[in-house]
């Protein structure tokens, strides 16, 4: 993925990594995924003492998110709070989200 995020800066992500904070994939559950690109204009960042960088992928079982409460009531914010224990609104994040159901997947939104 290559995109321009400032007038004179391009970000090229060539490596993707499923974070060890992620839930395990299985055929019998739906996973919600977040691919991180930037946070506050940086390619390496820390969320609640967890180091992340551009290309990191976090997967969370969708059924775990129903009871999570956060400032913005959407799947991205719920997953972020479930995984990191804090509201995503503290950060200026560029990410893509998706869902995986068994061996089928599709985009949930293009960019948050």
C-alpha cells in the first residue's frame, strides 16, 4: 500500500504482521480486523504500553465486542478499547478495518 498522508510525504507499507495481541483465527467465528498505517503522523507508535507500527494487523473475535463501551460506538473503537484498554479517540490513527468469517472476508470500511 502506498498513500500520501502529508503534502510531501508518502507511506509505503510492504510488510504486514498479525500482532500477538490478536485472537486466534478459526472457522467458527467472525473476526474483526484493524490494519494500522499511522498514528499522529508516525509509522511507529505505542498504545497503552504496546508497541505497534505501520502494517500491524489486530484481529478480535466479534462476539467479544458486544459489551465494550467507548466514546464512539462503532466496531473500530470497541476493538481498540478491548485490545488496548483505552479509547481510540486519544489518537489520530489512520487504519483500515475488515471482517473475516471462516475463509471469506470483505472490507468493512475503507479508512477510519
